[in-house]
C-alpha cells in the first residue's frame, strides 16, 4: 500500500500497481487524459450554468442523458 503524508495526516492512496496504472495512463496536459486514463471509453465534462441560472433544467438534461446512455445498467455520480 502506498501512503503519503499531507496536511498533518497520512493518506492511503493505493497499491504500487494501482498508482503505476494511473501514472502510466495519464499525462500532463489540458486534455481529458490529464485526469482520466484513456482506457475509459465514455466520459463527460459538464459545464454548470452561472449561479442561479438554469440549474434545474441542467440537472434534468444530465439525468436524461445518463438514463439514455446507461439503459439497463446502474450508474452513479462520483
């Protein structure tokens, strides 16, 4: 298990193999693979509307897309 000390606490961040998989699958750039290894076929970047403008409509649209794309399988938001 790999750990790092930060903010006065020791944090568990995964095994050596898990950390290596993430490091090898991401890059230092402004592309999506800067944070998400390209092995994932589907991903999304959401842009929230300005404060107080259209949040309910935005939420309904996101949920509709999730239902459409994941028919027959559960999904979660992390």
